[in-house]
C-alpha cells in the first residue's frame, strides 16, 4: 500500500498504459481519478472498484483548460488533497516531415505538450497547498532518439522532458517532484495498427528481445509516485528493454 491515502489523477487512464497505471495506483491504495475522452474509462473505473480499489472516471480533454481547472478544484474540494498527477494521455499522427500538415502538427502539440502544461498548471496550486506532489509525464524513446515519421510526436516527447526539468527547479521547494517515463514499444491500442510482422522485427532489435506490456511501464510510474522517491526529480526513466541507449 505504497500510495495509501493519496489522491491521483491519471490522464488517458481509460485504456493502455494509463489503465495499467490506474490499476496499479489503486492496488497500492490511492484514490484514482481517470481523466479521458473515451467512455470506456467508466468501465476501467468500475473494474478497479470491483477489485476493491478506489477509482472514478471523468470524461474530459486534457486540452480543455477551463474544464481541467474546474475538475482539479472539484477534486481538491472533495478529497482535501491532490498528490499525484500522471500526465499519460497522448496521441500520434505520424507522417514524414515533407507530408506533415499543420493540422497534424497542431493536434499532437495540443494533446501531448499543451495538455501536459494545462493539467500540471491546474493541479500544482493544490500540491503546493499541501507541500506534497508527484508529477509524472509521458515521454517516449521517440523523444530521445527521434523516430521515422514522428516530427510532431518526438518534439512533444522531448518537450515534456524539458518541462519536467524546469518544474524540478521551480517546485522542489514545495515538496513536489517532476519526473518523466520514456516507454519504448509497448503493446497497446496506440501500437495496434503496426502489422504483426513489423512488430516481430522491432522486438528483434530490442536488447531484451520482447515488446513491453503496459504494466512494465506502470511500475515506473509507481516508483516516481511513491513517497520513497522524494529525493528523485528531473529524471527521465527509459522503460524500453534497452532500446534507447
Ligand atoms: N504504446 C507505446 O508503445 C508508447 C511508447 C512510448 C510512449 N507512449 C506514450 O504513453 C502514453 C500512453 O500511450 P498508450 O500506448 O497507452 O496509448 P493509447 O492510445 O492506448 O491510450 C492513450 C489514452 O489517452 C487518451 N487521450 C487521448 N487524447 C486525450 C485527450 N485530449 N484528453 C484526455 N485523454 C486523451 C485516449 O483516449 C486513450 O485512452 C502516451 O503519452 C504515449 O505517447 C506509448
């Protein structure tokens, strides 16, 4: 019960890696609030409850500044605390540089970078109030070493690392840490469109020779979210089977 009595928001928690984070945080005693656009978030919350955990779902976009601010306020008023923010929501709109449209660029910027800014800015005042906070944001191996067809995505993923390092400087004095997880290829809906043969080829290029499972990534989030990680801030942890060395 490493997160006993803690209150955690998990953005993009309806499915994939966010679902695994929500399940693990709840198992460790946190009250989890899932923020997602997909209605399936309700089922995710209900299945956590059925397993004895605390979870609720709010349908919301991380890009909707007013709604996010109102939700963060509501949560603080209801629970009296807001300890952990997992900025996990993210999208891809892949295209090579010369073919990438402004719409594709802007859509990915809005969710993966501006969304992280909006959610963090809305939650931090409540963390400051209790002199405790854990901010964990989703980067990617693409942000560390680039990835073919991902100009927009890799820019956002490198960007969240810069934001976390800045928040480390600005917020450390309030007992708030800011860290980043950079997953490698993880089997979720996001990667489901990749043909099986291509996925097998990718697995062969990963030092551990297999693709990640959402729970592999969630355990990294749990470490950064835990009270034991109080002396760790501004760190980007690669969880990628050794892919981005
Ligand atoms: N799967 C991978 O291989 C991989 C690798 C590196 C990084 N990541 C990152 O990990 C995170 C989770 O990825 P995943 O594979 O679980 O993806 P996913 O597509 O399975 O899940 C992402 C979730 O985010 C939600 N979301 C998208 N836009 C949103 C918005 N505007 N507001 C609220 N919720 C929104 C989606 O509805 C979805 O539930 C993402 O940030 C992704 O970039 C994934």
